């Protein structure tokens, strides 16, 4: 079935109205986004991890996804040495969702895989937006013998510009302005070799 241009325009208008209404931050009903536990293991000579965000979508945020704007979730992944709380490695991953008003489907850009997934239904696009799946973090050779480490993941969203106004909408209000964060259990390099 051909996408109906009037349906696309109507969705755009409705989304814009909700977005503008959301500028009054006191009316935003936020959610408490959180990570699942970090699963990590050695894969060859690399430390890889998996986790995902849960409870991170409200109805209003879903409508903003349908605005046709690029919406990104940023993930900071750190490997931290326990004794001095210093990060020995930091990566920032970016997952960006885009809704096509014409094709009525979504695409998701995954920075760590350097790929874009096209023609996704909303549920599948949202899942890909929030999952970090077997991402290589660092070489096991970077871990010092006898030292304990943990992995910390933090997520946040940025601001988007609202058409017709000079205001930016801070998407973190939809997460109650709280960056979800999770830490792994402590580990040593030798633990990963088992």
C-alpha cells in the first residue's frame, strides 16, 4: 500500500503539537530508564560486552520518534581500574533512530557497527536503539596482571530543535533528567582467560 501523504502530514502536525506541549517541562511524564546487568566475556583477545536499556520509552517520546527528526541515544562505556577509580578506556557509542514520513518506517544507525538498519517497524527499531550487543571494548592486553576492573555504562539523550520556534527540547526530561548508569562486577584479566 502506498503511503498516504495526508497521513504523514497529519502525523507530523500531531507530533509537532505534542513536542511543543512538551516544552512545558512540568507537564512531561518521564520514565526511569535503566540498564540490564552488563554481560561481558573474552572473545579472542578482546573484552566484549552486552547490555540494554529498559523502561526508557513513554508514549510522548514514541510520538517524538515519529516526528522525522534524528533522535540519538549516547552510550559512554568505561573500563575502570578499581584501585584508583581511573578509566583506562572510554568509548562513546551513538544509536540514532529516524522515522521516514513518506515510507512510514524507521531506520537505526549503530555507530559501533558502522551500519544503518533500514525498513524497520517501530518495535524492532526501538529494540535496536537500546541494545548494545557483543561490543568490543578493549584488548585484554590492556589489563594489568593482578589489577581489578569494572565496566561502567552511562546513557543520555541530547536536545532537538523544534520547527517554528527557537527553543530546543531536552529529551532527558523524558527520563526524569536522570542518566541511567550500570556497573559490572569486578574482574581481573585472568578471570577472563578462564
